[in-house]
């Protein structure tokens, strides 16, 4: 039997793809591109439709109208040097600032106390593209798509003429949904992605062969739908082209996607609330009962997510020192097999 050839990331057209087609293709790769116009994307430069400065002014107003909880989600993903590591939203989002710092920042809109989400207007364009309905109405439930309320907003600025500005280092995300759609509103951004072993195994069962890694560049109007738990990923803000200073800002929005009739989590539940913090994850398969590390400091200093639910935890803290031995030594031990890219979630236990 002939071996399957490696495939490219599927690229679809927003105007001609049906809901059923998208679901079937996405099920095979957990990553799909939507180009604003497939036929013209690689042939000529697309005319910019978004006024970046006006959009920055709008985002600043959105941030200032957001609840204190959402304002606290402001995160500097990266900066060119340590002096820029504490970029403030009012400085970074204000286009009138004469001394703009380069950086890559984000925040989350999820608390609608001040109606920031209700009034948020994605330049009259939905984050997830509007797809054609299928004639087969019987399949509408299994092929349904829902997006959650939290909206992730990413803004990057790169004034270098030669160097790309890197975002967070390569990582995966601790998610329970089916993927996330990232809509490139303005500027360009490059994605560097590579499949986890779990995804490679899934694809192999479907006779789909992925390449070791991919680079995907999004321009204004493009979208990527990707399961960031199954794909290692990092991003870069590219240098502006043709000395175009208005092209040095990248703005993108993201929402989480639920497929196959899955319901969006109830508002306020642990699954629905998103956070903009980093955790620790496995870089390879780890069997149950493995001692990950020994700790003699405060449990709070461990870079792991926490839960009180034993069904969600995949590791716990145990005492490994002998009775009466000082200082007391603890070790983190896995409660079950942990797959590559899976986040470590520590069980809260006041007795340890």
C-alpha cells in the first residue's frame, strides 16, 4: 500500500465553504485557514480596509470601559527589552503617543458587567466566518458551530525594518473546547506550528500525514482555526513592508469554538472563565506514578495550575522525607498518564 503524502494546512474560502465541509476538513487536521480571498491572496497585495489608528483608539475605549476584572487581564506577551516589560495599556493602545514602545500585548473581554462585550463591535465582521448552510438539514446539529463569549484581543507593534518581534515561546494551551478562531483584523502575523504526538497519532489513524512543522502568515481579513492543545505554536509580528509605518501594528481577535453540537459552558463556571497566565506542561509522555520534582519551598511557588477537583487533577504533592527529617521534602507525583503538551494540574491538598 502506498504511503500517504504529507499534506499542507487546508486553506478554505470564506465565501464558498459550507459548514459541513469545514467540519469534515477540520476533523482531520485540527487546523484550517480561511483566506479573505484565496484567488488573490498570493497574486497581489490586498488593499487595506482597516484604519489602524482609528481601530487602536477604539480598542483603548473598549479597554477603558471594561470591568476591573478584564482590565487586570492585560498581559505583555513579549517586549524588545526589559525596560518595556511593563507596557501600560493607555500608552500602548494610544496612536497619539509619539514614543510608542514595540511589544506584543493582549487582554480578555469576558466580564460584561460594564457592557464592554455587548457594545464591542468587531468592525461589523464576525470573528468566526459566516459559512454557507448545507442542503442536508439533518446534519445541522452534528455540524453546528458555537463560539464562547470571551474575546481575546492581541495587539503587536514592531518598528524594526529587519527583525520580527517574537511572542511567547513555543507552547500549547490548556483548553477543553475544540479550537480557537483567530481573526487578523489589521497588519500581519506569522504562526509557527508543529503537531503534538497525540495529533500525529490521531492523523495516522485517518491516513493523514502531517509535516513536521508549518509557517502560516495571516494578513488582514484572514483567519486560522486551530486546536492549540494539539498544536505547539508561537507567533511573530513581522517588520513593516515598503517603509509603511501604518503596517507595523498587528491587531487580531480570537474566540473559542465548540463543534459537533457541543454547548458553550455556562457563564461563570470554571470551564467558561479564561485566564491569561502561564503554566507548566509536559514536553513528552509521562507515565502514572512518575516523580516530577522535589520541592522544599512553598507550594505556592510551583508553576502549576491548581484544582480542588480530583477528576481534573493529573498530579499531586506528597511528602518524601522521613518522619522528623528537616527540612520537609515534597515531591510532585503524577496521578495518571500525562500526554505530551498536557498541562500539569496540581491537586490542592491542605494536609501536605
